[in-house]
């Protein structure tokens, strides 16, 4: 009886451990992950997940243009397919498109074929919109072994983050937390595409003002990676 209980406990510990590893921002079991970049330049990457939606794009792009900021949008393939004109608009505005899967389902405990299909279908849409594939962010940040292996096979960077949007309805608190945590090399995650993300949209001008006040320049993820110190990963 004791042996059976110990066996169950061990299995539970393994399951919990794998779940924690799967959602870790800066650790992956195989391959590489980028959650921030070691750089001496005063650069940060501002990234937006999900969408695109008309009201999200309409709210975000003018603010970025006003601050001369270039961002990276990790978009969902199924939504891109419906609104490819919005994706082209983002690209024409000088921003970068990343792959956020096609269906936005958890990408753990699935087949290698599933991972390849999700990546390839969305990459095709990125190309059709005038973008260049190469960056991938998993839905909900979840990944274990299969997904990183496929990303390495397809020469994609696995992009996570080290600063994320706080859970608050107060734009001032939202802004303060992001600006306070941002450092040179930070990758900032913001959700601003859907109607429920009104706090993020309201906070965006102040976030950019705050980053500028700290002497930080907002660049794309690819630009941030290009500024990585020699020998760092």
C-alpha cells in the first residue's frame, strides 16, 4: 500500500514538474528560448499577442506611430486568414509579424505533425501579408519537447517574455508595473487586441511615454535579437 502511494506521489510530482517546465518563460527542455536579450543598447521589444482585430489595430498603430515605435505582433493564423488586410496594414506601418499558431490551442501533448501544420499554415499567411516568418510564440506560453524540436527543425526562434501585462483594470497601475520592470533587453508582452483588453489600450500611450522617460527605445524582437552581445544566448 505504501509503495503504491509513493508511486502515485512520484507520478504527480513528475506531472506537476512538467507543467511548471512547460510554462516557464526562460527555460526549455530542448533547443533555445528567448525571453530577454543581453545587450548594452537601451532597447526593449514591445510585443502584442492575438488577433488581429479592427479595433485593436485601429487603437494600437496610431499610438506606435506617434512614438516612432516598432513593435512585434504575434498573430493567430485563423484570425489572420479572415483579416489579412489588417496584417498587411501592420506590415506596411513598419512592424513585425510573429507566429502565434493557427488555432491558438495549447501546443503540448500533440503530434509533431500538428505542430508543423500550425506553424506552416500561419507562416504562409505571414508571407502573403508581406512579412517574414521566423519568430514563434506558443499559445499561453506553453511548450515541452515536441514544439521546440519542430521550431528548431524549421529554423524559428521561440520567443517568450520577461515583462507581462498585469492583471488590473487601472491603466495607471498597468503602466507603472510594466515601466518599472522594463530594462534594456526586455521583451514586453501586452494583450490589447480584444474588447476585454481596454485597460491595455488605454495604458499604451503612457507605457511608451514611460519607456522613453527611462531612455529605452522600443524596437522589434528581431532588432532586439540583432543587438545581442557577442557570445550571449
